[in-house]
C-alpha cells in the first residue's frame, strides 16, 4: 500500500495538512508522501485518479489501484489513514 497527501503548499489548508502529517508521523512512525498538483507530475497524478479537490489523501495498492480517498477538510483521522499506510 501507498498513501499520499495531495495538496497545494500555498493554500489556506497548508497548516492543517502539515499538522496532520506530523501527527501521523508521531503516532505511526511513518511518513506520508506528498503530491503537489501544481507540478507536471502532480497534475498527471491528479488526472489519473480524478483528484480535483485539495487536500486529498489517497491510498493505493502496490499496483496503483485506488483503495480509498478522503477529500477536503476536515482531514481523516490518523487511525483511518494508518490502516492503509
């Protein structure tokens, strides 16, 4: 499984995302990957998974098949995401 957070750094939700990722790291010992939708690779990723709302937390299996998404604010709980990470 792979779990990522798609968000724009220069946005109103930046603080909430950074706090969530830090809480996730503290509670699980794992670091979530981030995707910037304003880069070429990030935009391609968003098109692939039809992500149009930020922030979005997305969990995929090892083949890249989407398993679960959480869109917008409020963000999911650490325990919800840790099941997929």
